[in-house]
């Protein structure tokens, strides 16, 4: 008589984390932004569905510095928030069911914005977002940025997951 044993295996499907750091090719596969509006240079840490860390190297030749301000170049606060919003797209893309080839995260709202320090040419703007809530295609994160360990800005950001527009 042969003894057979049946084993039941339960598997949990989790999204595979891509090899880090994410560089330009991987970044532009997820973000629809391009120069001069691509504000994430590297994604250095992804804790799927929880947290993402990235950075933006702020260089003196950024196009916004010619007018903001010519004699005292300062990265506009709205672009600091945009860099956090772009970082939130990587957190969104790490959620189960998100397909970066077919979907994109669109900015819906920003709340509780605070600016703490100036961001100038030569700074590295470190970006971090943490998941607050994800429900039915709406994702809320808390984002914060810093330069050399000093907080530059923070905000609560909400994005909507929508289908990518098809090329015409």
C-alpha cells in the first residue's frame, strides 16, 4: 500500500519590488513626466504599500532658477510639493493591482503644507512618503522632504489612480 500525503500551500500575492535604486529608465516607466518637469532623480527605497524614499539633485541650471529668483535662486515651494507628489506615484505603483503600463496617479489634493527651509542650487532634496490610506483608487500619503537632515517641507497628498490616456 502506498501512503500519499496532500499538502495545501497558502500563498500570498505581493508585488515584487524592483531592483533599487530606480534610475531614469525605470522612473520614466512609472511617471509620465519628462524634463524639465521630472523632479525625481533616484528612488532608493521602496517598502511596498508602506513607504518610499527618493531624491532630487537640485542643480544651478534648473530652468526655474532663471526667474525664481535671479539674484537669490530658491526652488519654488510648489515644485518641492510636486517632487513629493511624484514620489507618491512610486508608492502607489507598489500597491497590489496597480499596472504602471496602464495606470497613472493623478494629483487630487494637498493639505497641511508647511515649508521649513530654503532649497538652493547644490542641495540634494531627500523625499519620503508614507501611506496614510488607500481606498478604491484613492491614495493618501504623508510626504516630507529634507536637505542635509533639515526638514524642507511636508504635506499630506492625495492622488487618484486612473487609466493612462491612450496614444492617438
